[in-house]
C-alpha cells in the first residue's frame, strides 16, 4: 500500500481557518494527509487528545504571527505546547514566522519567538499568506525527503521495507511533476502554448529543479526519463524567450500544483515565427513525458506487489 505521509499544521485557529484549508487542499493534491485539529484529529472523551495525535505526525509545520493564542491548562498557547512536544520527540518540522515588528507582539509571543530563535532550528520569515503558501509549495520536495529520512531513522527496516520506502519516496516526488504536467495539458485547451507564456511558465521551474539535481530521485532511471522531457522543454524555452515579447498587459492568474501562482498572457512575435518547429517540440515533450508517466505507473505497481512475511 502506498505510504501517505501525515503532516500536522500548527497555528492559531480562529484567524487562520481559510489558510489552513488552503494548505490542506494543496497537500491533499500531492498525496499527503493533513492533520488539522478542527477536522481530522481523534475524537475522544479525554482532554487534550491532540498531544497524542501530534506524535503520530511525520512532519509538522508551525505558522506563527503576532497572535500568541489561547493558553492551555499548562499556561502555554496550544501552538507553543505543540512546539515543545515536537522538539522533545525530535520530529521533523518547518517554522514560519510572520515578518512583524516586535512592538506588535505581546510578551508571550515575544518570549516564544525568542525561544525558537535560540533553539537552533532554522525558520523562514513570511510577509503575508500568499508568500507563505508559495514558500510551502516550493519546499514540498524538501518535506518529502525529510519525511523519508525520518521514517528510516525511527525504525530498523529490513531490505524489503527499505525498497518500498525508497519507491514510495520517488513516487511521491513524481506525482508532483505529473500534477504540474496535467495542469499544463488542461490549460493548453484554452491557451495557445506558442502565442502565450503558458508552456514556458509551466515548465521553467520544474526544468530548473531537475537540471543538476540527480539526487532528487533514488531511482536514477526515473530521473533520466524526466530529464529527457524537460531537456526538450529547455530547448523550447530558450528559443521562445528570444522570439516573443510580452504585450505588457495583465493576464489571468492560476494556482499551479507544486510551486506557485502564474499569470498567463499573450505574447507578440519579434519576427515571423516557424510555428511548426514549436509544435514539434511540444509534441516531443508530451511523448517524452508519457514515457515518464508509464515508468512511474509501473514502479507504483511494483510497490504494491512487494509482500512481507
């Protein structure tokens, strides 16, 4: 069965319900399970059950701003209490701090932020919720890698289990690229991939993440298939940016799987363009990506056929 990582989102709730839902939607789309106190955690007649639920998470994301939050029976906010539990267990985590003036923080919030800065954990300052979501999307691959390493560190695995985890890890990363590709194909029905910036925008980030990063996948062959597809995209993009110029007009914005929001707008050719060359490159890219998808599907089948005694 495919390993579905559990990601716990820790933040104040009353002012962040929409943000928490947005993050949940993104991680669900890339194959993770998001643990939200108000939605998915264990119902119980016992108080403060979340203290046990957070221990079951594979990764924890802390989102902090000027609001400290209501205090629990321990005299700490729920977020600070969760932070201390995760720290004691040495679980994998990312911390996001709102770029806020110290004068906007009360004494409890200031003390908590100071504790984090002195802990040795790295943290990221975010300006607003939009930049926060973009940053979380950009670190998806890092989170997947940390989860895999955390699972390996927690237990002593036999060879079959190690094989299954490595395949699941590759599969989780591959699904992100496939989601991005599928969105490109979907938007191509409404936008000309040659006369707009659609193809360049949708492949540029993924192309950069593949080149020079052979260690992204455990399975070298999976990397080779994806490299082949995005090498074709790179050839297309390098020529396209010289052949076309932006109109300067605002385009239509879309939320894109994995990494960011893009704005699609029409372009002006600098000179007569050989559209057939561009069509050929797009078709080559699509065919190469089909080979990648076929290989990924086969590896996923292999995962599900690994048996344990």
